[in-house]
C-alpha cells in the first residue's frame, strides 16, 4: 500500500532519515518506527501528529459530513501508552498480528 499512502519521515540534524510512518487511504496509520538510537526524543510523536494532521487536512479538503472522522491503528500492546498520550483510545480485544500482541486504537478528529 506504500504507493497509495501518505508518508511522514523524520530526519536528524545532518539530514539522515531516522524515523517513518504512513497513513493509508482508509485512515489507518501504520509502519511507525524510529531508529533505536533516536527514540525518546519526540520523533515518533512528531511523525504521529504529522500523519493525524495530514488526515485532518484531507477531511477538511473534502468537506463531506458523512465521512468517518476517525483515525485508527493497530498498536503493539507494549506501546499502547505512547498512542494513548497522543489521544488514541483502545477498543476491542488483544489480537495477534505477525506473532505480536496488538490492540485496535482510534482517535476521532471531529
Ligand atoms: C513507538 C516508537 C515509534 C516511538 O518513537 P519515539 O521517537 O521514541 O517516540 P517519542 O520520543 O515521541 O515518544 C516516546 C516516549 O519518549 C518520551 N519523550 C519524548 N520526548 C522526550 C524528551 N525530549 N526527553 C525525554 N523523553 C521524551 C515521550 O514522553 C514518550 O513517552 P511514552 O512512550 O511513555 O508516551 C518507537 O519506540 C519505535 O520505533 N518502536 C519500535 C517499533 C514499534 O513498536 N512501532 C510501533 C508499532 S505499533
């Protein structure tokens, strides 16, 4: 789905890419990852908020009241707190994806 997605890439001061994430056309965020050496410095949060804002801009540009205003993602359970601190709520049971426990999370942009 890369070609159909919007991408956010974080760079360090020397211009090296250090983190990434993508927004799918169905408003799911995924493939969030920051290099281990560059974590806990706000890059992941900046990528996430950038993707959320990208979705918000898309919604506003279409201006369709019937459009689903939620952004969703499958969070690895061990980083659920990270997403919660960015306004996402968990719903439903924990499920396995690629052998890793995940939970569905969403944030309403309305
Ligand atoms: C999840 C992931 C993308 C987060 O990236 P990150 O760059 O570390 O994210 P941030 O720095 O914005 O936030 C991480 C934590 O650092 C803290 N932090 C941010 N800036 C900080 C700073 N300047 N000083 C100290 N702590 C800081 C945040 O409070 C946050 O805490 P929380 O996770 O308890 O909410 C990263 O850990 C990762 O790539 N993990 C492996 C892949 C993965 O699990 N991806 C998610 C799949 S669902």
